[in-house]
């Protein structure tokens, strides 16, 4: 006669393994709850186990979407991303627009300055010589999440700096 399998022990073992994976992931960097949920499911953990482990991690203060949003937004700004790109990527990470707006407000970035810095870092101080080069710069900055007005101001600052 085969011994019966105790599903609560199996569930408990899965939860312990999932928690170990979660701790290893969190030791590397902050993660959003959505990222952790996805990574744990990819590793084959049951939905209920994943939710249980995530809830425990949040209760213990190991995982916080608010903390993740603050760190992540700061990193995006330092990398030279604009508000539009940050907002679009935030949705993929499972962050609410409210959390992102709070994190952006805490950082208080000057988007015009950020756009200008990105322009100089990528293309240098010399203004575009023709429309084709100007279009290339505009496409790049739009893809980085800056608004058309921010880009126009950055190009004007670049032109004025070259004239001085």
C-alpha cells in the first residue's frame, strides 16, 4: 500500500521554495510585485503559492511597489528617459500611474534640462546641419520619452549655445 501524499506538506514545501527564490531575486535588486509574480510563475510555482509568498513578503517589508517605483524612476531619469517613456514602461512593470506620479513628484525632474542633457550626451554641442539630422535627433528624443515641446526647447538651447 502506497502512503498517501499530504498536499499541505507539498504546498508548504512549494511555498518555502518559492520564498527562497523570491529572497534571491530581491537580494539582487528591487522588483515590482508584478515582476516577482511573473518570475515565480515562470519557475513553475502555483498561482496560490505565488500570491501567498508575495503577500508575506509585502507584510514583512521585503517587497514594496512604492519603494520599487521610487528607485526605478530615479534610475530611469538618470539614464536619460523622459516622462512618457517612464509612464509606458511602468505599465509593463505592473505599477499604477498614481505610484509613478508620486515617484516623479518626489524626484522633481526638469524635463527640459533632462532632454537637453540627453541631446548633448548623444549628439554633442554642434546643432544639426540639415533637416535629416534634425529629424534623427527628434526621433531619438521622442523614443526616449520626451515631448515635442521639450525637444524644441533643447534644440533651441543647443543652437544658442553654438552661436555663443
